[in-house]
């Protein structure tokens, strides 16, 4: 899923939607934007009725060919803000590259490409994603066949330009998505070299939450009389997110503190953010050992494995994704209720990007934070500079957590009993209880049952994925990486 206004499971009634803040609902409809029938059809099929303000305000200037600088925070619909005018302008039978969209991460590039492909469903405009870690040959084939919209990461895009696979002499539109993050990752030189290959008459659309010095240099160098749309400025707001603080106990290993909190809060799904790759591996292993469905996502994973994990997350087959900022930058998960900070980041702005994965398009979200004394500086800035109020909650005692853990598993076992015929095994159960190795055997059977239960849920989700149209699926849906890895 992307930044476009996304209906959540159990979509709100119209009167509920109108209670959302103005930054998420524009005062005009898609019909009033005079969109073509194929685009209106694709939007209606997905249940979108109203554009967000960034989509409504960017559409006219973008269609008029103006350069645009759009400052809008995450979760306000930026993908459709540049996607809709692009798809209106590009004819269905176009083969040459007409638009180049640069993104800071592979996951964001894939996400944007998927969203534009969905919006172009009835228009017939092709979209290709070009990023490191994937097959160069497949990307070469897509370019050779003729694809008018290219979405990619700077490293791999520049490689294709150097190899002669990607020709930009006819490219009319350049879009920089999350430009500040792209330059934070050290892509300034590659971005400028790519933009230098474009025709002088190209249109530039730059989307960025902030406008630091490097962005100002790009604006001065590559835009002409650019129109600025200021929808969020440098002020990050998290007004739809409830922030919770747990002071972790040094008596127990930190992963054990996390388990206790999960037992108490019972989140249905979450991204769990760690500051290091080692922590993602440790936390994922501990969660799985304790009966939680978890997958890790970090910069060490091969691209195919990253895509496998993201596929499971989007299909709702895994409840917890344990990720670093590098891997999770820009990931948008429909219906995500919780973000959990296993460790607070050193940079307070990163905290705001993390928790922005929930509370999307005006929905409610919860951020749970494991806090220790080492993170006092970050916590203080978040409170004083950004005005975030944290609700203090007491860590559950080990006895309480064990009780909650037991009750959770008993509930699931009883639910399974309700639809099973097991009377024939009662004599065996009676015999098992009398054996000296009864605890080991029962523990194995319980583990086997819950493993099978997770497998059946995953298979059921896969069957739903096959049956439902792409636009009706319910996904449970990104910071820097070095440029060499991006080219792999």
C-alpha cells in the first residue's frame, strides 16, 4: 500500500470520515478534479471517495506543467498526489520513458510502483520498479519492452543509465519522493547526475517533509518558478497517536520486558523498531520462542528474503515485524494499530517517523516505548520540543505476565476444542499424565498445535489472497543504506 487515502478494515461510514482532520480530507471530490473515466473507475473500485488536501492542491499545478515543491508529512497521500496527474498525462500506448520517480529505499520504490500500477489498472499505462538486489536482467527486459513510468532507487537507476538501458531524452517528468531522506542517505551526487541527464524542459516535482540546505540547492538548480505547497512545514505532528511509556526493569533481560508488555497490551499487530540489526535478530527469536508470530526485516537480508517478509506482512500472515529504521523507512501498513520502540532512537525526528507508521490518514494509533535511563535525552526533547505527552504505565510483574500468557494460550486452546472431535484421545491423555515425561510430551503437543494453528492461518490468508482482487485485499502492511548495497 502507499500514501494514498487507504480504506481501513471496517471502513468508516461517511459521517465518521467527515470527523477526520482537514489535513486528511479535501473539500472537493475526485469528480470535481475532472479525472478521466479510467482513473475514476480505479479509485471508485478501491473505495476512495475524497482526495486528501495534498492530492487536491497538487493536481492543478502538476497538470499545468509547473515545477512543484510539496512539503507534506507522511501518511497524507503523496503517492497519488503525483501519480494521478502523471497517469492523466501519459497515453496508454506510450513506450518511451516519460516519468522517473526516485525513492530512497527499495521497499518504497516497490510500494510506489504497486500503487501506481493499481491506479493505472484501467488506463493501461505500464510501471516498472528498478532497485538494487533484484535481477538486473528482468529490469533490462522491462526497459526494453517500453515502460513509460520508472520508479527506482538512485543507485540502480544510475547503473541502468550507464549501461545504456535507461534513456531519459524523452522524460518529461522527474519526481523526488521523500527527498530529504534520499539526500540524508548520501544520494545527492547520484540524484544530481541523474537529473542532469533529463531534458531541460522537464517538470520537477519534489516531495519532502523538510527542506534542508541540500534540498534548497536542488530547488535552485533544477526547478524554474517552482510553486510551493506547504502542508506540514518542519512541524511533525502525531495528534492521532497515543504514546505509552514503560520504564523497563533491569532485573530482567530486555527481551523479557518486551514479552511482559506484549502480554499486557495484547496488540493484534505491530512494527517493533530496534536500533541495531543484532537486536532485530534477538527480539525475533525470543518472540517466536514465546509463541508470537514475528519476522525480522533489516539491511542484511537478501532482497528476495525482504520481499518474502513484506509479502507475508501485507497479507496479514505475520503479526509482528521487527525492523531497523533502515529497512522500515516508508513502509505503509494498512490497519497498523501499534508501533513499539524496543529502543528509542538517538534522533528524536526518527521517533516521529517511526510512530508515523500508525495513525495514518487520521486513524488512531498507539506507540509503546520501552524506556531506560540511557534514552533520557531523546525522551526530554520529544516532550519539550514536540509536546508529546507520554502515559506512564507500570511494567507487569512476572507473575502477572505469566498469568496473562497462560490465559491467552488457554483461550486459543478452548477455541480449538470447540470445533474438534477429540473424545477418542481422552484415554491416551489420561495415560500421558501418569508418565514421568508427561510435561515434556504435553509441551511438545502444545507447541505442535500452535505451530499448526499459525500455518493454517497463513494458508487461509494465502487462499484469501488468491480469491480476492488485488485492490480488495487486506494488507497488514523503510533509513539509510549505503549506495553499493543499493546497486547489488
